[in-house]
C-alpha cells in the first residue's frame, strides 16, 4: 500500500477496535438500579454539601502548589536552552529557585505548612 492508501485501513481498524471495546464494556457491565451519588463515592455517604466552604488553609496550600507548578513550567524550556546559553542560564535558574525558596521559607515561618 502507498502512504495515503493505508490511512483508510488504519482508520477502519481504529473504528473496529473502538467498537470492540464498547461492545466488551457493555457486555461486562454490571446492571442494576441507577444510583445518583453513591457511584462516585468510595463507599460512603457525603457528610457535607458540595458547595460547602473550605478552610482557609486549603487556599494557602493551593498557592504553594501553584508556585511549584510555575517552577516546573519554567524549568522545561530552561533545560532546552541551558546547553546553548551556558553558565548564565544556570545562574539565572538558581536565582529563580532562590526566590522560590525564600517564598517557601516565608510560608513555613508563617505556619502555612503546619496542618494542625
């Protein structure tokens, strides 16, 4: 087959595999009365409403998490250019990590990492 001649065959095999997967799932599915909330819980009844308020410490932990996610977001492109830029890129990354470390130390000093 030529390059584009194999495309419809590959598409057909994909659709056939998808149909087999759906048919297998439907054949092996456990049928019974539909439950609205219980099917999404790990075995327990909800103890509070879904729109209840969260404790303020969750927001602090979320901000710390976002700071570390931003660190990873900047580290990926850095790994691509560090070999071409050289020592300057390494120094800039350590300055960036130092700024993040100061933020984490401040959060630690303020008790944001203490759970109880």
